[in-house]
C-alpha cells in the first residue's frame, strides 16, 4: 500500500483551485472517480459503478513509474508502454491482494467498455474545467492553442454529443476571454 502513495508525488500540469497550485495524480484519480460516479448517476445508463470507480482509481497508476504525460505532449502515443510496465510491477508486488489490477488497467486503456468510454470523457473534461476556472493558466504556461484542445477532445462528440456541445461553448468562451489562443 505504501508503494501506491508515490502517486501523490507525481505532479501534473493542471492547476487546481482557480490556479492555486498544480494537481498531483492521486488527487486527479480521486476527483475522476467521484466525477465518474456522479455522471453515472446523472446519465442513468446502467453503468457498473463499482467497476467504473475502480477504473478511475487505477487509470493513472502507471504514472508511479512513468510519470505524468501531458495531454498535449509529443510522446503521448508511446506513454502507455512505460505505464503498463509500472502497473505490472505494482501488480506483481508480493503485498498486492488485488488480482485484477492489470486487467482493469488494460480495460481502461483500451477504452472499449461502456465504463471506460465514460471514464475517457470525464478524464478529458476535468483538466479542461480546471483550465476554465484558472483562466487558462495551464494552456498559457504550455503554449496550447484552440486547435490542439479541439483535436484532443474531438472523440467526445461521438461518445456524448450533449457534453461535447457544452465543451464547445466553454471552449469558445475561453478563446473570447483570451485564455486560449484562437489558432
């Protein structure tokens, strides 16, 4: 269990509390679990909520060994390789009683189940919301442009058009406010 505590030391680039400080991956995982639970209740689409919460809690577990990969990073496509090895190492620890860590991590990584699809949508929305509440601080710190944000959130249109419409509205607002470069 102490090995899992290392997730608290993995800092992300997302500012929380309106820009007070950056979030760590353990905080993000907890926030994601709560948000997924809330959305599962709101959407009333027969989600396996205990499984959804497990997926959320372990979705960034591989970052203990691999570190966080920024959403707009150039090496995003290969990040899962190091993360997978880290998850396998955690799963094989003699003190680990959770037998399905690797299977659950692979499920969320593949994004094919109903629960993992919802998880992927909410996982993208939370940093977006933090950017809105911090007036685009992470976007500005990292030189992120509107077209990059659109590209990384495009899949939401197919998963949940209503959420995507809300996202587009907030994205345009961020551009209008000057928090996000319009290009």
